[in-house]
């Protein structure tokens, strides 16, 4: 975007507020979260009184100049850029309180409400967010998951609409991991003309998997929708990895190129891909991530997947079942409960069967009916 020959950099654009958002935050912050009280006092300050025109002229002129400059230069990322208006707003409030006092409303009553609102709202995280402040997010949980499951070439993208501290924090917690990590707001491009969509696709490239983190207690901006639209082109959703009160992590897997044969086959037209190595050890549960390709000739709502946990004697000790996906390619994460399984070494087997009669499909055209995924140890 060009304004008078000036092209703002992506470092500023990514967090710059538009004029309406900047004005909303100004009124919300100055009123301690009580815009109605500010409107009441401001209305009385606007009543006929000596010198009122000069105060309002300077206030509105400075506000207009700031909003116009921000529309051109996109520099205002926080309301601190409007601090020069604070003394003028305070003068307006003072004049309003003084005029209300002449009507019998005690100043201590009004200012007491003002202070009480500030104390009350200071305990509300959403109020701090409105002021442009930041708070701690559980990035350590994200780092623990990625430390256990991230693979070379994975991409990690985190959506933090107003959290300007998320960029360096994410870089800190993903340092040393075999991933490319970025805060979504750091990717350049505007919504208009699909610019951000194209930049997003370029950043993702052909990464085997994409981890999408979300700050869930604030409204998303346009970038999330554009990013999910970019993912829908070449990626299949594997589901939610975890959800906390203020953070969620989802996983996506790259859809194989057309014509690429699956590593393992069940019957005719059903392919399986290991999207994540089997963990070497497990305790209370085991998560298995598989990709399934289903041919057009495979009858719908006919087959199910079973994941069997066998002990060293070949005895079944735990299992998990789910319906075979109906999509041409799908990613499925399944969790097998191991709470009652004693410590030891176990083998995971995969089965595809007709749920109506239990008949199993052969593996890779052989007589085998179960595929050996791998071994793991229960601690």
C-alpha cells in the first residue's frame, strides 16, 4: 500500500491499529473501561462555558492529526501514541465535573466511581488486553509438545492478534527445534487482493506438517481466515492437539501429491501413511498419527480402523477403533488408553476391517491381516 510515496514496512503494518480501533482504545483506556461515564462528563464539559471552545479545538485537532497520520504511516500499534491527548482529556473531564458540581453532583462521587471502575477492570485480563498490554501465555506447554513431536521441516505458526510480545517469546520457546516458527502477524501482506493469502502460501511452502497455535481469548483478525484458507489448498486437518483456557494447538498434514503411492496398503484402494514416528515410551496413553488415502471405488461407511496393542506373547491388551475416513485423503490422530497396561515392551498393530462382519483386509496384497506399526515401552 502506498500513501504519498511512503510504503510502511511489514514490521509496523503487522500490529498497526486502524483509526476506529485506535479511537476505541483511547476512550476505553482513559475512562477506565467506563465510556458511558466519560460521555456524561464530556457532555457537561461541552456545555456553554468560558474557554470551552479552545480546549475542544486543541483536543479534536490533535486527535484528527494523529488519526490521519496513522492512516498514512501506520505507526500506531498501541494507545501510548495518543498520550499527548491525556492532559487535554483530563482538562475536559475536570470542566465536566466542575459543571456537574454546580448541579449538585459531588465531585468525590463521580471520581470515586471513576477510580472504582479502574480498580475493578484492572483485575480483568480483557481490560489489560484492550490497553494493548500483554500477559503470560502457556508457551511452555507448546514447547513441550513440539519438543516431543516436531519433525524436521515442520512449520509452526501462532496467531496472536494483539500480543506484540508473542513474536520474541515464540522464537525463544522454539529455539533449537527443527522447525520454522513465526507469529502470524509477522507475515506481510494485506487482505485485499489476496496478498496475505499468497504470502502465507509462500511461507508454508511444502512443509510436511503445520502446527497452528491460537490465542483463544481474543477475537481473531483477518489473518487467521486467510491462513486457514491457504492451508485448505494442500493440507488435511489432523485435529486439535491440546486446548487450554487461552491457547489451542492444531495440527495439519500435507496431502501427498497426486499419483504418489501410499507406503502401505489395505485391500484395494486404501492406503496408510505414518505421519509421526511411534513414541519410544508411553505412560498413561499412546497417540498415533496416521494418514489415510481412500480410493473412489472404496464403499463408504463400510470399513473401520483398529489399533491393537499386543504384549510380548501376542496377546491383545489395549486397542482403539475409529471409522475409516471418507475423504480422498485424511489425517487421523488416535489416543489409546494405557492406564491398565503394566510396564513392559509392546507392539502396535494396525487393522482395517468391515465393521458389519469383522472381516479384515489383507496388508500389501499378502495373507497378513495386521500391519506391524512398531514397538514401544510402557513405563
